[in-house]
C-alpha cells in the first residue's frame, strides 16, 4: 500500500507541475533555437488571417529563394481572438517575431506600449505613398510597420439584375436613389444590408458619407478640428443613412454579415455595400455571379469617391531574438515581386502602387483607387478613445435604425464622445 | 513493498503516523490547481484594478480611480447600470420561468405518469449540448428571413408574429433568456425531482390517512421539505445569471447588440478587458479589472447571504 500511495502522489505532483508550467511554456513565442549555427533561424509570423495559410506558404517559398537560411512559419489565430492572444503573449515578453498590425490607432497602441521595433530607414519603405505609411506611423513620425494591403469599400452590384431592369451605373447621387426606387417598385430588394452587426454600419457610412461631405477636403478639415461632427455636411451623411433604410431587406435589423452576403450572391438583392475582401468569398459561393462595382457618385457635384484604407501592416516584435532576419523579411514585403505574388494569390489590392493581378475586378478597383480614393474617416482618424468614436457611431446608428435614437442624437453623442479624447476638438 | 506477516505494535504506530502525514498531502493537487487557476487570477485582477493602463501596458498606481470611473464616468456608468439591470431581469425570468416550469415537470414525473423515464431524458437533452452550440443553433432558428421559427409561424398564418427576434431591442434580451431557460430546465428538473424523491413515503401516507387533500399535501409537506433543493437552485441560478456570457456572445457578439439591449455585466467586462471583436475597438484593462472585482464581490456576498438564509429555513426532520 505504502508504495502505491507514494507512486500516486508523485505522479499527481508531477502532473501538477506540468500543468502549471504549461501555462508559461506553450504560448507559441519566439523559438529559441539552442544550436548556434546561423543556418537554423526560424521566424514566426502572427496574423488574424487564418484563411491565408496556403497563400503565405507561397510567399515564404519565394522569400526562401533569396534567403534559404531563414525559415519562416506562419502562425495565425482566429480573427476575433487575435488581439487578445497577441496582447497576452506580448505582456509575457513573448509573441511572434513578425506581428500583423491592425491598421491605425489599435495597432499603434502596441507601438506606444513599446512592443514594436521602429523600422525607420528600412530599405524599400519609399515604395509606398505617404498616406499608406501613415497607417503604422506613430505620432512622433516613427515608422513601425510595412503596409500590406489596401481595402476599399464600395457598392457591388449584380450585373444580371441591372441588365434585366434596364439600369446603369449611377453617375450622381440622385441617379443612385432613382435606381433604388425603381428596383423597389419592381419587387427586388435594392440593397443587401442589415444592421444587426455594428461594424457594418460604420463601414456603410464610410461608403455613403463622402458623397455628402464631398470627399477629402472635409476630412482634412475635420482631422485638424476646423470643423466637427455637428457640421451640416456630416449631419446630412447621417440623415442619408436613415433615408436608405427603406431600401434594405425586410427585417434588416435582424440581419448580420452572412445573411446579407447570402441575399446578394443568391440574386435576391441587387446591390451590396461592402469591402473588397468579399470579392473572393462571393466568387467561391457563386462562381456565376456577374459582379460589378461602382465608386460612390457625389451628391454635391464633386468627383465620385472610393473609400480606401490600409488594412494591415507587418511590424517586428521588440522582444524578437532575430530582428535582423525579420528586417530582411519585411524588406521582401516591399518588393514588386511580392506585390504581384500577393495580388495574384490573395485577390486583394497590394499596398505597393501599380501592381497588376489576373483578376479584372481587382485591377479595376486598383485603378479606381488611384483616381477616387478617400479615407475611411472613422477608422483612420477616429478609432481612438474608449469606447472609440468608431464604435460609438456604430452603436448610435444601430439605435437610430431601431427607433431608439434620432439623427441629432447620433450626432450629439458622437461629438461628445470624440471631444473627450480627440485633441483638435477640445 | 514488504509483505508483513506479523503486525507488532510498533509497526502499527508507524503506519498510523504515515497516514496522518499523508492525509495532509491529498488536498495538495486540488489546491495547486485552485491556486494557479482561481486564486492567482483573482489577486492579479485585483492588483490590475489599482493601476492606470495605457492600452495594454501598465501605467501608474491610481488607487480607487478605476472603481470611481466605473460608477461615475460616462459612458461607462450608464453602460454598467444598463448591464446590471439586464442581469437582474435575467435572474428574475430564469427563476420564474425556468425553475417554475422545472418544478411542475418534476412533480408530474414524480407522480409516475406513463413514460416518465422518457420525459426525464427528453427534458435533459438540451443540457448535453455546449452553450455555444445552443447559441448558434437558436441563432439559425431565429434568423428572420430563413429561420425555422418564422417559417413555421408563416405556415400557421401568423405572419404578424414574424419578426427579427434578435434584432429588435424590445425582444432580443428576452429571447436569449428564454433560450437559456430551455437549456437549463432539465438540470433544474433533476434537482427538484431528487428533492421530491427524498421526501419520506411515510409522511405522505400519514397525511393521506389524516385526510389532507392535494393542496394541503403540497403546501404543508412537499414545499417545506423541498426548501433545500429550492434554495440550491436559487443560488445556482443566481450565480449563473450574474455571470452569463457565452449565450449572448454566441448569439449577439460582444457589443451587447442591438443598441446595448443585450449587454450583461460579463459581456461588458469582456469588452473592457479585451476590446470588442471589431477592428478599431480599444481596451481598458484597469476598468475591466475593477468591474471583475466588483462583480466577484457582489456575487460572493449575495451567495453567502442566500446560503445563510437557507440554513435558517431548513426544516428539522
């Protein structure tokens, strides 16, 4: 008995030790290769793009042709969990060597906390236009990340439905509203849109808003505090969001992302105001869908607008043991070769200007970006604060769509929230 | 191991000593788990709540500022009270609907109707699913445009009842609570059934002989003797409804959508501590920790009071 008891005990104690030490060892940090030879450096990349695993394999292969001595592993985590997992491992002094940074304020929060290595003077940074670099540049002008891709938000439309009802791409806001009206009269849901998920609301506001505040000039002014959310242009943009509700599907307050996507690719709705990342999803769901897009025509007689922003950058973990190798990888991300590899495989718009892909729609979008781009104002300038102004406008618009809030209330709440943290407004 | 042929006194003493010494070792594994996964996080959260946080890096010591902000700083204070209000509703509805129905079901089964065994299993089935699965399942059933519920309502010509149940702030929270009741009924029923079955048969028979009618039996015998199981269920329901999170997260995400109508304290905490799931949401670790501490103290205090009250109510047998 004695012996057996002891064995049990020792076993249990050992188990406990394993369990308690597992917490600290298994956080997928920078692998510390003990053997000293140069040949075996392994870089890990953290990201929220779990769906891009196979694509990154190709990128890593191309990189290895140039640098066979550096092994690279792509280790993504689920999009909604990514921030949590990354924050926890960074706090523990670990985390991947190369970090996929969220664009603008949320990504720069990590840099502010000292977790990200400055990369000023990295070869190839001059490939990118200044506003693209801004997505991962600190307030003091320090560059922390290499921009990866641009996302655009626009109205996609089903060409077959447009043809059937004799419609063409609108050239003015009034034409756009006339299209909605006509489709509704003829029994087709004009806009595949739902208000159950908040993030879709600031996204749609980012598509329709610039048509009313006239694009970049207003954004420039508001970012300097020369005007604010109570200005007539901005109030109009909120009013318009309310006007559009009658063109949404039935029960739109209960529809989320998957629901509206389904409505659109099954041909039950004519237009779909969403982001460029949906192109590939829509193609997979329905290869026969005749997909078109149009930049948002202006309501105030200006150029049409295409809302564009940087959707992510890659930075280096300040705690990484292989900063030099990580820099080499980041330099590779600035090359035209990578840009083409990226657009071709990922079907997204590369942040590197002038890159062509084999996807006509993506190429058209890239071209439109250089002509009509306007920033996604809520994300680029107003993603700070807690709750952030971006989240505030999402919640308040949601309140408006279910009758708990009116236009003035939305504007007032948003203005007050922003004054609390945004210096130019104070 | 030695084979002991004789057991002299000395030996016996040794063994007893060994036993005394060993007895203290048995809780060690449990204590280890408990301290690593429960005590340490509690202490950590408490210490986090006294610091200022800049994103995810710890700033200066600020004393009770986070706690004061939580109750006074807009928009957090209004979010806090709104979430607390929703939690109270959660508790009340679960008590009345879930435990009320469960009691009736337990009583019916106790009365030995036909197929009692089958019903027992049937009521308990939802409990076997993971909460997240239950959430997604009901999300599909409740989908306004192709969900089973609205389709069935349409078949019966009840178009007026077809709505976006989870998209309308008037119905969203209630819908989620009812789903939670559907999930929890089986467990509550089992507890009540066990309580009923532990009532001594002689008592019931004696009551019958004394000519007590059904109502009398229920009020004078069954209910008083059921107090322990009713109290256990109350405590469990209380704890569960004040830390409810998974179901709302699975069905509505972490923003308490729509328009904070389904915001609960635990969801609010998740949002503060880890940021929402959307890009462009920021974290407030200090406030989140303060909320966690407040929530812990509140649940612990109320549970202790409930248990004390329960001991007073016990019927001596």
